[in-house]
C-alpha cells in the first residue's frame, strides 16, 4: 500500500502561487517614464534574486504616443517583455481585450 505524503511534503497554495505568478511593471509614457519604470523593475530583480519582472508592453502595441517605446532605441536596454511570454495568437487576443481601456484597473 502506497504511503500518503505528509503535510510537510504538500505544496501550499502560497507556494504554488509564488511559483506561477508573474511580476509585471506597466510600461507607458515618454523616455523618462520608461527609464524610471525600467529602473524600478531592475531594482526589484536585483533585490529578489531568481525573480524576473516583466515589462507590460501592451500600451505601445495599442497606442502611438510620444516617440513610442524608446528604451531599446536610445539606451540599448532589452528588458523582459510581457509580449515574449505569449505566442502571437494569444498576444493578439490580449491586445484586443485591452483596446479602449484607459488604465490597468479597467482591464479584465
């Protein structure tokens, strides 16, 4: 007869959630705002070894504002982008869902 795992062996909801959850920084605005948002995300990664923070680049995929996404053009910075976590079909669905929404709080 097979032994059941002890309570210590079982994963808690918190353990599973921490492993599966993404850390996301909303990315928008001009170059100065983008730089600040990148610095915040980078600080988080450095202060939490092993964690990645993804930059939510949906804003620049939907709207044409300022000079668009500039971190890579101006500074050569290539952060972890949220769009890289999904295939094209899923990313297209996410963009369609966010169109017309004004801020992250309005998103489903």
